[in-house]
C-alpha cells in the first residue's frame, strides 16, 4: 500500500481515483530511478578522479625513475673518469673500493 498524503484531500471522481492509483504505483519506480541516476553520476566522478590520480602517480614515478637512471649514468661516467686519472698501481685499490675487478 502507498499513501499520497495525510488524507486531507482524497479523489472523489473515478478518473481522480484512477490517476491517484497510477500515481501511487509510478512514484516508487520514479523515485528509485532518480536516486539511481544521482548515485551513478557520483560513482562516475569518483572513478574518473581515481583514474586521474593513478595516472598522475604513474607519471611522477616515471620521472623519478628517469632521474635515477640519469644519476646512475652520471655516476658511472665519474667512475670511468676516476679510473682514467688514477695511476695504474692505485687503480686496483680503487677498483676494490668501487667493487670493480
């Protein structure tokens, strides 16, 4: 059963009674549909925001990885320069310190 008010007003004619019955049966599905649409739009916004945040984190991680790679390459160049500038007798000692053979 459904109610369409406090009972202050009630339909008197047959057409009014039929329309109030139709209104009573149609109101619940319409209400559910409206709630569904609102929740769906909120969920879509949440998912879009999550995906956007994920992509930003991935881009930041790629930048960090690239920076680390460049730093590693720079360190390797410095080690090569050190090996070239150090006299040959001391090279073996430096290689041991640098864990190179």
